[in-house]
């Protein structure tokens, strides 16, 4: 029996899947950071335009300008809502990715444990075989020595 065949193939395939799951998770984390940065920028713009509207209102503003400010702020609010939805979707993908990574890691650990047990059994079997051979050689030598006396 070759100990380096099917179990090693499973270990290598699972390691590849684990690496891929980690890569996907890292990519999703990058997307999450970028999306959060965009959200922060939108929040900052909204805050700035809200302050400009307040400042303009205090010094007097035409109805048309007031309407334009309100329309632009409403557009920013919609963009903020959309960005929050994008972030929520990414968060779901990240959680799914984490679960997949953990599943692959658990699977890899299981295969590695099986491999360790298999190697231990092979070593034990080999040690017993060597011990038997040594015992038989010693018994043969003892018999020859006894017969020659």
C-alpha cells in the first residue's frame, strides 16, 4: 500500500480549496473597505451640503436654489442607502466566505489527522515486522549455537 496516494491527493485538493477560500475572503475584505470608504465620502458630501444649505438659508435663498439643494441632498441620501445595501451584501458574502474557509480548514485538519494516523500505523507495522525479523534471527542463532554444543 502506498501511503502517498489518495490521502495526499485529498490533502492537496483541500489545501488548494482552502487557499482559494482565503483569497476570496481577502478580496471581499478589500471590496468591503472600498465600499465603506465610498460610504464615508458620501456621508461627508451630505454633511457638507447640509451645512451649505443651512448657511445659505440663514443668509437668504431663492426657492429654486433651495429646491436644488434639497434635490441634491435627496440624491445623496439615495446613494447612501444604495451604498449601505452594497455593504450589507458584501457582509453576507464575507460571512459565507468565512464559513467556507472554516469548513475547508476543518476538512484539511481531518485529512491531516488521518494521514498522521496512517503513518503511525505503518511505522508500528514496520517496527513489529523488524522486531519479528530480529527475534527470528536471534532464535536461529540461538538454535545454531545450541546445536553446535
